[in-house]
């Protein structure tokens, strides 16, 4: 088997997608009354909102919120901290509340819907009490170019076929067996990006099954008719897997129309060490990008696989993308997937 060029970074110091979640209280008991000074116990002004305001459309998600400092109206001035809230367009339904911040800038962690209006506000606090909320600012989220945008956290999915598993409210879809998967029949996507988050898996998860388990598989939908050899030998097979015999090993097979070492053929690479330090409590963000020139695969922004297609585009007759690998019966057991997005370039 020909091993194409493999990129493995010398240092894998990565910022985890899930880390931001520790900075917020996503589900406080009740939102406080919006606007004005109702209930305020601290003699300070309300912060003035800077951006985003007046239905400005933010450039990217999650957005960053900026306000001006509050000032004391009486008494002895002491250092202030700030609490932010993001609400739905009605101004009362809470989406996310921050922890106390030392500055008047904050980036939220909660996922927001595309092309949607939200509101936000901020107030000053000390150990002695809290000041009035600012007025409500409003903003719009970006208009997504995704062909498929499937959060998987609300108990539903846009997948064409659901093969087992279960939905965990607020967390995503969890694979329950090596034969489970979420199938997205796309038809055609020559230049695309696939992204998804996955958690609740550790090192060498396939060792008990004596299999290298797959996070994602792609190919022609006809190869998903049954588990077995059809997908294994198919000229449009792609799958990304975790090595069962090495704690930080990974392997890729990506065929662009034929089998073997030629072009088109097998774009195959594997390594025993140098991959992420898989920890079940962490959330990992996968990104696969391809076009007729080639492909790049990243985990948490680090490139692990990259190769050219030699002018032969990855173009299955009826593209199917699956989280898991039903045809090989090699899906992760217990892994939780969410925030699946397919974007056409």
C-alpha cells in the first residue's frame, strides 16, 4: 500500500472546543428581570453597550460582546465585575449567562442558530450587590452556507438514516454499537467541508473488538446497502479511524475512484504516535476539507492528513457521509457526536 504524505505536528498543544463551556452558566434557574434598575442594590450606572447592537450581523460564531464600564453614583468606588446575558429575541428567554468577568468584553460558548436575531445585556456586580441591567442590544447571526447544519443536541437530526444509537438532550447523538451510524445522503459535493464535534471516547477504543473504529466514513450510497465487502472494496471508499493498538495512532483511507497505488487510487496513511491525547471528558472538533485538488483533515485545528488528488476529484455517484461505519461494523461505542455541518465551497 502506498503511503502518501503525512503531516504530524511535533507539538499538539490544542485549544479544546469544550473548554469554553466552563466559563458560563448555560442553564441558570431563572433569568433576572430585563432592563432598568429593578432589584438593583449597587449604586452604579448601567454599562453602555458597544457592539453588537442595532441588529448588526456578527461575522462569526460564537460572538464577542463589548460594553463600557459602569461607574459609581455614590459611595466608595470599588473594583467592579460584569455579568452578561444572551437572550432570545423576546428579551426574556435566557440562552446563556456568563460567570462574573473582570472586563467588559465576553465571548459566549453556547451554540446559536444561523440567521437568527438575539438580544443581550450586561450589569456590574461586586460582593456587596449588583447594579442595573443595561438596555437590551440586538444582533443577527451569520447566514449559513451549510448544505446541512445538524446540531444533534435537541433530540432530532437531519440525517437521512439513523442506524441505532440514542439522543442525549443537550449533548448529542450517542452511538451504542459498532453497527450504529448517522447517514447523510448528499448526492454530490465536489468541493466541501465537513465539521463535527465528538466526545466520550478515550484511547484504543477498538481494542476490545479487535477493530480500528471509525469516526467518519464516506462513499457511494450503494455501498451502504449491507454490512460487508461492498464498502470494503469500493473505489469511492473513505474512512478515518483510531488505531486500536496504539494510544495516539490514526489511519486514513481515501479513494478517489479506483483501488490501488495509482492515481486515482488509495490515498492511505497511518501513524502509531503523534495524534491527539484522546481523553473521554474532552470534546474534539474534526474538520475535513476537500476539492478536486486534494484534501486536508484536522482535529482541533491541527492538520494530521493532507494529500493531492492528482486532478481526479472525489466524486461518488451518490455521496453518503456517515458518522460511524455501519458497512464495516466499526463505529465507536459510546461516543457522542454533535454539531455536524456540511458546507459547499
